[in-house]
C-alpha cells in the first residue's frame, strides 16, 4: 500500500533564511540572494505559503501553529543532486580502475543484483534516506537496466514524497548477461514506467540511455523515438568523461562527427537533457550543447576519484555561448553523497585550473542553479511562496574542527565556505521534504 | 605544573592487528605486512611489551591484566602527519587565494595572534586533541614566529605524552610587523627552545625556517649554523609549492641554481629535512633531494585547495634516484586533520596523473612510511615489541554510508580502501597515545 507522507497541518519554521535570486558574481553580490537573519517559513500541505521576517509571518498566523525553531542555524532550499546512480551504493570506493574497467569490474556486477526486486527495494530506500541524511531533497537518478529497479526507486520516493527524476537504464550491448535489454524491451519498459510513474506525486521519468557505448544505433533510435513522443521528459546520459570512453564511442559510431554528435543525431540533445561529465568537450561540442540548451553536469568527486580529468566550469560559464551547468555527486563513481563535499571538491577542481568558485555561487549552484538546470525552478530551489517545502538546515559548528574555525567567522560568505570546505552530513541539522522533517527520523 | 600522562599499569589490547613491514607493491603483497585476525598487544609503561595472537599473548600475562577489547575493529599504529601548522586552525577554509596571497591575507594575520601566550596555549591544546580525534599520534608541526607558541605546543604535547616534532618558525622578512624575528633572535629563541624541550618526554625540536621567501640570507645562514651545531635535529621548511613562490624565491636568491639549491647552499638539505610540497621540482632538484636523502612531503588536500598543483608521487617513488616521501595534512592550507581524508585526496591527485596508489601502500605511508621518513621508525609506526604504544582503532562501518558499502567488503585491502575513501574522524573508534586511550576522553 503506497501512501504519500505530506504533512497536512501548517508548520512555521524559524531560523536564518538564505535563498538565491540569481547566480552570484562574487562574495559581495548582495543582489543575488535574499537573507533573513530571523526568518520564518509558513508551510501548508507541503508547499511554502509565506516566507519573510519571522515576526511578520508569525503575526499573520493563528496562535495554534506549530513552530520549528532552528535558530541560530541557516535554512536553505534542499540541495539538488543532478546525477547519481542508485544501484551503485555498494560500488563507492572500488579500487584502482579508470572508467571502462571500473564499469566492467565493479559496477556491472553490482548492477546485476538489481534483477532481484527485494534487493532493489532495500537499496532504493537506503539511497533516498542517505540523500536526506546529507541534505539532498531532489535527485536525478539512474536505476539499473531492470524495470524493477525503477519501480523500487519511484515507490520509495513516493513514500517519502520526494521530488525525483529517475529512469531505468537502457543498454543493449557491451554489458554482461543479465544486464542488457533490447531496443524493443528497453522502449517498452521505459514506456510502461512512464505510464505508471511520471507525474505521480512528485515523480518525473527520465529517458536514460546509459551512454553511446552500451546502446546500439537501434536503441539510440528507440530512445530518440521516446524523446519525440514525450518532449516533457528529461533525458539523462553520459558524455565525454574519459579519453578511452570517447575513443570507443567514436569508433562505435564512425559516421558521427564526434561523441556529442551521436546524441545530437538521435534527437537526444535539448533543454531537458542532462549530460553527465562533459570533461573533454571540443569547442564544437560545447557549441552544440549551448545551442541546444543541454545541461553539462559537473561531478567533481567522481572525476577526481576515477582520474577522469578536470571539468572546466569557468570556461563553460564564461565562454561566448554559455553552457547550462549542474553539479552532482555521481555516486558511486563519486565518493560522497554530500553536496557540501561535492562543492568542496568542485572548488579544488576549479582551483587546479587557476580559477575560483565563490561560495555564494557554489550554494546557488546546488539549490537554484541545479533547479534551473533541471527545469524544476518553478517548483523547488528557492524559498518563495508556492514553491515546494524542501529545506536543509545547516550548522557551521557541527564538528569540533568546525567549531574552532567558526570562532572567527564574520560574514555569510565565510560561513558558507566553512560549511562547504569542512562540512559533511553532520552539518545537516534537519532535512525537510514537502514540509516534513525527515533527517531526524532516520536511524543511526 | 607539567606532568606526563603515561599509564603505569599494563594493558592488553585486543582486536584485528595490522602492521607493515615494508612498502606494499600491490594489493596482493602479503609479505609487506603482518595481520592478526584476533591479535593482542601487551602494553606496559607506554611501550609495546609483546604483540601477536591474542590467546598466546594472553596466556603469558597474569589474570589481573586489564583487557581493552576492540573486536571486530582494526588496530594499526597511530597515524603520523608529517607537516601541519598549529597556528592555522582558524585559517582552514579561507576563500579564494593562491599561496602567496593566502599567506598575506589570511595566514599571517592569524599567526600574529600567537604573540598572546594564552591564545597559543588554548589553540595548541585544541590542535593536539584534534589530531587525536582523527587518529594521529605524531605530527611534525610548525608553530608561529613567537617563542611562546612553541612553548605552548611542547607543553601541551608533554601533558599528553605525545611524540611530536615541532619548532618555532624563523622568518625575518616579507611578513608583517609582529611576525618577524631577526637572524639573531631567531637563532637565540630556537636555541633556547632546543635546550628546554628537545629530548624531553617524547619531544623533538625542528629547526624551522618557514621558507626562503621569508628568510634573509643572514637568517638562512643562522639556520644552517643551528643545523650544523645540532645534526640530530629535524629541519622543516617549504619547497616548490606554487609557481609564483618559486619565481619569487629564485629572484630573492639570484646566485642560486634553483629553489632547492637555496636550501642546499645553506646546509639545510639532508636525511632529517622535511620539505613540504615539492610539486614542481626539476629533475636536478629531485636528484639533489635524493642524493641528500631529504624528504619530500605530499600534502594533497592543501595542494588541491590552494590550486598549487599535482605532486607526482609515483614519479618520485619510481625514478632512478628514488625520493623519500612522507604524507601530511598541511593544515591550514590543508582542509582536514584526517590522514584518511588526506590519503583519499592523495589517491585522487595520483589518479589524475594516470597512476594509482594501492590502499595497502596508502596505510603503509601514514604509519611505517611516515615513521621512516621522519627517522622515527625505531620508536613508532609499527606494532613491534619495544615500539611506543601509539595506536589507532578503526571502524569501516562507522557511518550509515560506510555501513551499506561494507556489506560487500571481502578483503583487507577493500576494507582499507573503504576506510580511506569514505572514512573520517567517526571511523576512529579510539586513539592510544603511549598506551593510554585518548580519543574517548575528549569532549564533543
């Protein structure tokens, strides 16, 4: 029996509030955000009804409204993870391989286990709880090739009333037995999942060809057909992560100009397409992504762990034709569920290229920035009336090491940078999903 | 009143024991370590009296001996951090600068506060407790220019009976008022500190010219004189971290062949010299370090955070003239006190260069490897009779994310890699210093 967990009675949440309005250009860009030192968010039926100064918001509501007082902590929109693999929770920290060997040696064997629906259900629940524990309220997730794995994840998300985007992976070659579909079954299973789950609760389906290496031309055509039949859907796949991958993809599709052109040819670029990695793009490929308004997804912990390379975030943001960029964990190539840890590694990847990512921009990226990249900004990513009530409550003194450092913090930007550089799941005091406090209810 | 905290009554510690014998060449190199699945360590007067199978060790001791049972956890020699800055606890996570600006804008202002002996004492205590919390039992640490900062750190280490190497920084130029000594006062203060602290308890003094940029030729000569008068002492300094630093150092010493030659000229290379960073060394410089048996200290979180560059660990280990290498946090350029987090970042730095560091080698590095690099391997770094009783007790299921992953762990190498990739201070169940459990006694 599936039931949604929306809280029906109103709740007034109190704390310091931070919500972005636009991409911050520097640590001094005060026009890019709204900050309330004693703020209130009135939540009803999982949605923000009012937000602002606590006294003002409080004056407008009846005496009986429950108040969740999180002072002195900082409340922001829940974090968004734009790329993660649910079936790879037990692949994190697999040693010693670059992308293609890592897939063959570790990932594919782990994913074969998701033929077992009970395993899929157990891991899907762990996966969403783990995201909540780390302050993430929305994810764009890959399931395994098995329809049951997507059923499990959608069911778990519906139970938690989480806004997620997910899809069953389509892959019909270059994968072991038990982990391949066919062009027809991949299409049929995706179609059935779309019918059953897309638009239910807060769920969205994403057409999910894993990457060009594991899909035949026939499957790419079928994925393109699905996309044409369902222009409202997201598409998620991988692009230009590693040199050996690029070479193999181009060898498998010799008629295409380059790796990006494979996806473009089959109608898989566009404003709702999320391309994981995009590390080694040529200028031509970057232009194709920009022209099609496709999204390049930055996965720093994964790119470092697998030695894939350095995503040139500032080049993509500053070039003539700007790219839409999202940030993501890429668990299990990525090594941590936390968007704080992710942006700390992101800062380092950018620093190695002689650039900096200012802390306001980093927190914009994982909230409003990712919401925009996922075309979800009318629903989540900001503390605004009418937006869904997904929040994260942050404590920059959560650990002894942070406490010592926090003594000398004076500005909001310093607080954010401390959270990003030293924070982990302990810095997440609470995670609200559709207005309901979820982290504090988890075991362990 | 200073008193050492050595535990006098014997203690029998039980758990899985891992201690390295040599540098592991692969994850299969079983000859490189000793592993006891049910091991015992008998500790008396802060020293290991016997180590081996628990039943055998237990049979040899009287009934009244206290047993600390850490099963099923893994016990290793305490971690060693070969380079950290005590006065930089409140500098971690300072935004947006490369090395020289980072020093001028953040580090030097923070270090001026250590003219105040009470501030120095408070932070010195926090610093050692923080290391203990993260499983580190020995550190080579920089203090500030102020003699009182070194007094504070040595006093705090003596109270905890920790084996540390430390020294007051010598710097007589290119630093603000209140943060410069003179060639003579730097020499005199160092000399006084050596007389008072070196060899007391488990303390060692390190001659500590910060780096060539902040020492005049006169001060470099005085540092060389100290080194000649005290060949038993360590020397610690910085070398080849960042391109602007290298250029400035070479400009300040135009008669020297290169940056390394500056230190070599003043008699500051040698088997007890610890050179922090060594990222951009020429082959000639690497040869000088190799010929002099100097140590190159790898500081991955710092090198990534400041965007300094990638330490070529495998080149240094595999070149014709091998370099002695240590690993270190470099707090506060480094962002984490944990040697687990450090080696995770180290793995990534090495992966970006197309190489891998196997997990056995990583844990060798932070125990026996660092002990050898610091010429302390007759005292610490291994579980052997006669070695000092510094241990770390590790739990690879310490967090919910690790628990899910640990379900599929089968080998010791996998367990170590999981600890390194996902572990933090929560994975440190206990830290023993001179036979005394110290972490569990800390607040917070």
